[in-house]
C-alpha cells in the first residue's frame, strides 16, 4: 500500500460534528475541554515548557522551526511571558513544574482569526498551502479545512510532491507527500513528525501561495521566506510565538497539537464559521 494511503487508513473516522454548522460558543468550548485540546492541564508540564524556551534562546536547531533570528533575541523568561499571554497564564518565576493551563477561549479566538485570514483568500480566489509536522493529530483539521476552501474556489497547491532528497547522515530519502491536499513529510515508510523547515523551503522554491496554514517547521519555513502564515503551536514549542512577537507573522493558535484527531472538531467549526 502507498505510504499516503497507509496513513489515511490509520486515521479515525470522523462524524457529523465535522459538518459546518452554527454551534453555540459554549458547546465549542466544552468540546475543546473534553478533547483536552486546552483546559487546566495539557500534555506538556511547566518543566518541559521552560526547558524548550531555554533551548530556543540557546540556539538548539530543533527548536528554531526553520527560522533565523530567534536564538538570543530575548531571554528564556521573556519567551515564557509570551507563551503565558498566548495561553492565558502568568508564569511566576517560582513555577518550575506541574500542569500548564491553556484558556479554551483563547484557542477559539485564535481559530476564528485563522478563519478570517483564510476568508481573505476565498474572497480573492487565491491559493493556500496546508501542511503539518504532526501527521496524525492535526490531519483531519487541515484536511477538512482544505475541503471547505476548495469548495469556495481556493487552490490548495501541492508543490514539490514526491521529489526525493537526502540529508547527510541519513540512510533514507525524504519526500513530501500530500494527503487530500495536506503536505506531510515521509521517509518512504511512514509519515513523520518533523520540526524541520527544509520541506517548506523546498516547496516554496517551486511555488509560493498567497497564504500558508501549517505548524512546526512547515510554518516556520514559510515565515522565514516571508510568506503570510497562520499557524498552530503547542505550549512547549515557542518558536512561532517568538516570530509573532517579532512582527513576522500574525495568528498562532496555541493548544495541545497531538490529541485524538477527531477531537479537533471545535477548532474546525470555529475556522469554518468565518469562511464566506
């Protein structure tokens, strides 16, 4: 079985909550809490959040998400303040471990802003790249958003598809493959989680869209190349938020980015509600 078809077969079936319709905000908020997308405790505790903020400012390549100009731009405490504002918590200096909360209302607001940005592309009849470095957790969200965009005349472009390349020290080749219009990185065996900006750099060398909706290095790579980008970041991945603080990108949805794929339906509804 082709690696794309194999990945599609592993994704769960979604239900009618993924059909666009009007939902009360309270119901969407409840869905986000039930899916543990946000709430009083998400997957990554404070010690992990602090560690990754420190690694980012120290220049760890894995934490840069394909962007330059982040390392050393601010202190780890300043990065943590930015994360706190995006999530709705105050990072007290003595808070070193334990659960990290994310305000579900901030998630819904940010998803609405993603929808507004995508609505602009709908109105101009433009093009979008959809891409994810979390090929399981976020797959349905991007797939279903793409379906709505195409129904409204937006082109979800697929540059650099199935063109292999090899990196030093790797025995396998990388390829970008598209699952229902959503770019993912594969090593030929499975779709892979990635922080690298290299896949997006290769995609943009072939074709540039009007907007990118992505996460991880796919989003960072687009920001680095100056392409308008709306993105998703987990609470322990601050690179995209630092880029936003630098004025290099606008909307970043901060939430748990790897819960059950079917549970992101409230985010989908909040985005779809803004599409004309």
